[in-house]
C-alpha cells in the first residue's frame, strides 16, 4: 500500500469537552480587540518620541498601568514587562512605520 491510499484514523480535538458557543467566541474576540486598542492608544502616544532614537526596537506595553518597556531585542522587552507586571498581559509592538513585528 502506498502512502496516498493508506487509511489513517481521524484524530479528534485535544480537549473535546471544550466547545465554545458562537457567543463565547464573539465575546473573546471583542475582549482581544479591546485589549489591543488600549495598547494601541499608548503606542500612538509614545511612538513619535521614541522612533527617532530607537527605530526597529521593540516596545512591550502593559495597558492597565500605562507602562512600557523598550529594548532592541523582542524577548528582552517581553521579559522586562513580565518582571514588572508578572500577572498582567502585555502587547509587543515594533518601533517602525506600522508597529508590526516580523514579516508577512
């Protein structure tokens, strides 16, 4: 039997007991978007004063406190934010024209 005709058992979900309703999915998506918007506001405020001296660096923003942490290394910026706010979620942007990290 060659590889293309060989039958495989279909694998199921990793956690089949977790089945989110469309309402739950929409709620989670709205929460993510609201979080990103709070971070984006802080990014837009500090962007102009940081981009000249730190172009291409990374900025980790913790939106509840308004604090941000910059570093030339993405992981280091992430670690700085986590050390200062270990129980908070933060968002990482790149100090460039778009704020996006990485390539598409």
